[in-house]
C-alpha cells in the first residue's frame, strides 16, 4: 500500500496489515524447551515419544507434544482419584476461591493465550482474543459463583467423582473451560485430553493451575491421539465421560460405556439451519450469516451451514451475500484485519475440498475471486445453492467454510426443512416480526435457537443438542447438574421372579381374564397371538397377559409419535386437568386396585392400600408440576435475554419397576406425560395385571389415544427393541432384569437419551420415587436467545 494517498484509501477501502506479534508466545514455548510431557498430579512429566504441533497457517512446527501411553493415563486417573475426596470435602466457598483464581490468571494471560490459540489452531486473532479467551474466563468466574451457592441451592447432591473429558480442536481453550469449570465447581476431579492437533493452550492452562496453587491431582492433562481418548473412556477409575466431537466418535463412546455405570454427556455434530423470512432485515441477516458460517473457518459444530431463505427474497439475499463474500479477507490469522484464517490441518482442508467437489454437480457453486496465501491450510468461502433437501451436502456436516442453501415458501415449510436433519444442535431465525420469530423458534428441533443473531454463547446459558447432536448441557445450572448425582447410596436390586403355579392351584375365575395391550387408546391383542398365565402370590391363576413383541412396540411407538405433538401443544393446565381426572377415577376404584396388588404381590392389605394412595399422590404431584416446572430467564451479558425453556423430550419408552406394579408405573408415566411427552410403558414383568387394569382408568379419563401406551411381556427383548427404535427419543429402565447395558448399547444407534438403574434399587414409596430428577429426565432445555434494541 506504499504510495497510496488518503483519498486513494477512501476510494478502495483497502485494509493495511495489522499483525499481532507472536514473540511472547514463541518465547513461552522456548522457555519450556519446545517439548511437553503430561501434566499429572500437579506437575509436568518428562517428555516421551513426541509428535509435532504445527502452525496451520505456515506449516511450521511450534512444539513437540508427548504421546501418552497407558501408564500415563493410569497415573493421571490415580492422581485424580486420590485428590477427589479431599477436593469434594472443601466448602463451596473454598472451591469458588480456586475457580476465581483460575479466572483471574486467564485474564492476566489473555493476550498470550489468544496468540498461542491462533498459532496452534489457525483461527483469526480477533476471534481468539475477543471471543474464546474472554468466554473461557467468564466460565470460571460463573462457576466460581455456582460453587459458592451449590450447598444451599442443590442440597442432597454429590459430585460424580473422576471425570474423563475429551475436547476438540476447533475451540481448544474455550472447550477446556466449558468442561473443567463445572466439574471442579461440583467437587469432581478431572483427566482431560485436548485434541492432538491443538494441545498448546491446554498445556498453558496446566501451567496456570500450578501457578495458582490448585491442589495436586485436581486437574490432570494427558496429550495424544484418539487412542488416549479410548483409554480414558475405558478406564475403570473414571466415573463420567464428557465428550465434544464428531457424532461418529460419540456413538462409539456411547457403545463403549454401555453397562459400565459411567455418566455420559455428549456434544456432537450439527447441520444447523439459518432461516431467513422475507420480512427480515436482509443486510443484518447477511452479516449474521457471515458470523454463523465463516466464523472459525466454518469449523464450528453449531455453524449456520444450511441457509433456508424465503423464496420471495432469495435472489436478492444471495446477491447481497455474494457481494459480502467477495469482501471477506483471507490470510495470516495473526493479522487483526483478517476475516478467515487457516483451517486446522491439511487433512481437514482436503476432506472439505473433496466434499465440495462431490456435491458440486448437484448445485451452483460460488467462490469469490480472492487470492489465497501461497502456503498454509486455506480454503475459500463457498456457497452452494439450488440443492434439494435430500442432497448429501444438505444432510452431512461439512465442518468447513461451506454454506449450502435452499428456499421455502411458507412458515410451515420452513420448519419442515429446518427439522429435516438427524442433528439438532442449533438454529437461527431471522424476522422483523416478533410474532413470526417466537412462533418458529420453539418449533425447531435444536437445543439452542438464536433470534436475529448467531453464535451467542454465555456461561449462564445452557448449550447442547438433541437427536444425533448428543445429550447433556454445558453452562448454567443445567450444565452443572451433569456433574452431580443423588447423595444417596443405592442398594443392589434383586431380580424379581414371577410367582410359580401352586402345586394345587386355586380355581381360576370362570370368566376370561386375558388382558390385552393398550395401544393408541384402544385395547389390542398381542401381535404374537400368545399370552402367558399370571399367578398370584399364593399360586392361584390371576389371569393371562399378552406376550408383546417388536411389532407391538412398533405399533405403540407409532401411536405415541402421532399423539405427542398435540399433547405437547396443550397447555400445562390442560394436561394437569387430565391427570387430576386420572387420579379421580383411580380413587373411585381404590379398593379394587388394592385387592389386585395384594393378590399379585402378597402384600398386606394395608400395604396394598398404601400403594394405591401413593399412586394418587404421585398423580397429584405431577399434575401440580405440569404448569409449574418453569424455565428461566438467564442473566447473560446481552442487550436482550436467553430463555431456557423446558421442552418435552418426545416419545419416551420405559421399563416399569417389577416390585411396585401400580406405583412404579404411575411414578414413571406421570412425570413423562405431565411434561408433554407420550410414552410406551412396558408393565411389570411378574405383575402385569395391575397395569392392564390401569388402562381402564385411562380409558375413562380423557387421556388422548396414544399419549399412554402399555405393552406386556418379557422385559429383555422388549427393552432391546425400544432402545434400538429410531423414533424413540429416550428410554428409561427401572426393571429388575439385567438389561441396563443392553439398553445403552442399543441406544447408541440414534444417540437417544437413556436413564437406567444399573441394577440399583429405588424406594418408590419414598422421596427418591419422585421429584425433580424425574422432571429433568422428561425434559430438554432449549435455549432461545432474543436480542433487542440497538
């Protein structure tokens, strides 16, 4: 730009270079010998076998990172296990002080962390300096506050224990903060593995932990490739796995942890819709889209990678978007004037290029005529328009600076197109009509929805996905609950066998007592055509119950799916009225149900009557909660708000307890339907007739057909079918059969949520048989961001 006048500059609007110095970050690496071992038990180990950590903008080697081995992982887990009880015994205030110190040190070293992040990852320095590092500090500040309040606000909860945490390469320091801050606040200790390509800021954070005097073993960091992550996942000393990464790997982790009893939270891939209505401020929507898809070179799980624009403004919008793309600046990430930096690694760049080449034949490809740097991992911003919703590029996560687009005509079509994906992480809605925006936002299948904005994050607002984008939340109280469990010590649940026929059975009722299934609001014979004899506690024949199979489950799930939408759309007040009516009709038949329970289980009449009364109490409890389990308005640093809405999960399949045939069924059904879900209940295996009697109560209580479906039969095969069903959104099991591992394994297919007992007993008559634990399992937190004003 030498020789240009001010007038020339005003005409061209060219930006001069504004490089950020890398000297201090490189000096930090040199001071540590450019070689790093593992951070275990408060100190660094000697480097071992190493691999290169490269600058993707230049290809230059920044440092040598040690590949952890099994002994390193064992040592890290042992250190965390040893430190955890003492760390958990600290008061919330004492843990808060440590978290506060970490936040202050992150701020103190903010520029160094930002430069190191950009060198290691390739993202523009503006992003790491203005977004990633400040948000990382914010998470430690926020969770210091949660630690301070935890004892008063969440009594009866305890830390999970040792947490294995595996983070991706796209937001190395921010993902570290998202994982470590809530784990420490809750009283857990951590073994964290950063991504192989981007380990440097995690190692600097380890340095910070030592500087602030964090107790040894509370945070341990092991580096290396995916094999290290596999060792952490499989380690018997790890109590919880928190993973952010691809859906493919998340599915493998779900399968690997099945049956182990380990807690699991997964934040996975996305194909987020960016919906633009014709009344939107198109220029603002274009700027928002630039942030949504070309932020961090599109290497963002919640990137607005799927543009869905209303047909009437589509041509004008794409013209403005192309003009804006032509002005995007690509180059050295350390230049403060750069919009798009380097992709993280040649392998990632080549993968994206191959996907674009394969999909180019289906649509129209636009790339601005912008020169790319001579070296480094760069890929131009790309727009592919004219694609059908079935196109692979519309369905698959590209994870690069590539935007695909299609059009819609009506709001209903917009919702249909937006939800036409197996993912459900985030979405954006653009409209100048608040009525349109707030009508569409809750209807989108996404854990986070931004209105007239994109990529808004804060520690106070939960972030996480639905469907194959994973489960669990990070941020807010809901994120902290991922690292807490009930304080009670559960006892082992004994298998509950069916009563055998007596040597001299009592005479059966001469009337036919063959109970049917209850599917879609109607009694249905089992598809198998078979039933089994059900005997009472004394051996007498109580009747027959159908032997359900996979087709009965299929029919029940279809009925539940059809009913769930209208039921969820009903007000909480209306759902409560139906549940009070169920209680009213059950109360009218209390004596009959008590007699049935006594005959089936051998319980004393007083105990049987108590079970019926407790069932009535549960129905009243969840009817009361139906319009009172409120969301929250989050205190985010924004001129606007973030609404945390408790939305129904969808279709819940549940294996009911064997030991409490009526109370167990009601305790599972009531929270599910109170929150707007439809359910498929597999009745108590030894005592199914209490459930089949109960559907007569449902029939007379205005319960819409399909909201509650009841199938009888053996738990093991029915559980496997429920857990594998692609249209079931969550599966619960309180069965005494040993099926928890099989359910979690099968649930990996579509990454549905699972809640299983792992063979542990629950006192259904006591406090642990009801409460917020059930309400949380019956809901998804959807965070809707609504900015306002100028």
